[in-house]
């Protein structure tokens, strides 16, 4: 039951992910740049002179993923707790 609830919450929260996306990233290009920098080794960014930009973009993407998963985790705890309390 817990896995099914987690999957349902992951799907139902798509509008929330979009809202957080619009808060955190300027546009899709900003998001794509964050993904690109996340897969670029830090040494390459250092030699290109974009190390700080790489670290900030990678942190933005990591924080976005963390917030989305935290939202689902908190909702899961609340809903699962309510279900087990009601079911007794």
C-alpha cells in the first residue's frame, strides 16, 4: 500500500513540481544549463573558467530535486499516518 501511495503522490504532484520549477529556474534554458553542468566534470569547468557557475547550477538542480522529493515525503507521512489512524 505504501508504494502505491508514493507513486500516486509522485504523479498527483506534477503541478506542484511545475510551480517550484517556475520559482527556482528562470526558464527551460536555465534548467537545461543546470542539467548540463551537473554532468560536466568539475575539472573541465575549472579549465573553462566556469567552475563557480557550474557549482551554482548543479546546486540549483540538486535543491530542486530535493524539494520535490521532500514535498512527496512529507505528504506521504501525513497521508499514510491518516490512513493508518482511520483504519485503526
